[in-house]
């Protein structure tokens, strides 16, 4: 059997319409939850929409890797979204280091209102956390996702989630205790 015959048999097993339909169903079921998570992990609604779009593009590219069952599908999609976020955070960190010659500059607040300043400080502190710790902190503290659910979504032990929460809270407190321009 040659490569062309294998490709043809795969195409027969899962027609493009079925793939599009499955991805469409996944989108209908999970896009709002993924957008809320992406919004909390990104700087803007536009970035969040891009993250969700990239998540579903990856699902469309490899439909065979998506597990069946709503909770398994959601867990897979969340992992993909978080992995995309990690990749972007790493890319941004490299760009920031290159721009600042090794020192990261605090972003100036656009509006002097206390709420906006607080949001900026929290976002900067979150940005300083490792990607997994940041995602766990956001899911637990902001979204209210239970520890057991986070563990299941990320495929790690609940004790590991608790450890990341503990360390993340400590790091956030330390980062937020500093002056904004340190």
C-alpha cells in the first residue's frame, strides 16, 4: 500500500463535512468558556478572539486527536488554548528582553483612575508568573474553577494545582508589594 492509498482511506473514514460539523459543534458548545478563559489570559478581547480562533483551527487540523465526550473535549480544548498562550507569552518575553536590553519596563498607565492602575499592576504581576501557574491562578481565583476541575483539565494532580496556587499567590503578593516602576 502506498501513501496515496492511506490518504484516501483516511478521507473515506472521515469526510470533510463530518470534520467541519464536529468542529462546528465543538465551537457551539465550548467557545464561550474558552473566550472567557482566553480573555483573562490575554491583554485584550482581540487577542482572546485570536487565541480561541487558533484553538479551533488546531482542532480542525487534527480532528482525530480530539477525545469524545463533552468534558474530555473541553479539557483538550483548554489544554490547546493554554499551550497557545504559553507560546505567545514566551515569544513576547523574548521580544521584550530584546527591546529592553535585559530589563523589562513597566507599561505606563493610560488612565490615572485607580481601578485601571490596579488592573495594570495585576496584569503585569500575572505576566511575570510562569505560564502554567498564571493559568491555574486565573482559572481558580478569577473564574472560580474548582481545584479538581483544573487538575482534570490540565492533566495534573490536584496537589500540584494547590502547590501552584500557593506559590502563585505568594509570588503575586511579592510582585504587587513592589512599587509600580521597580
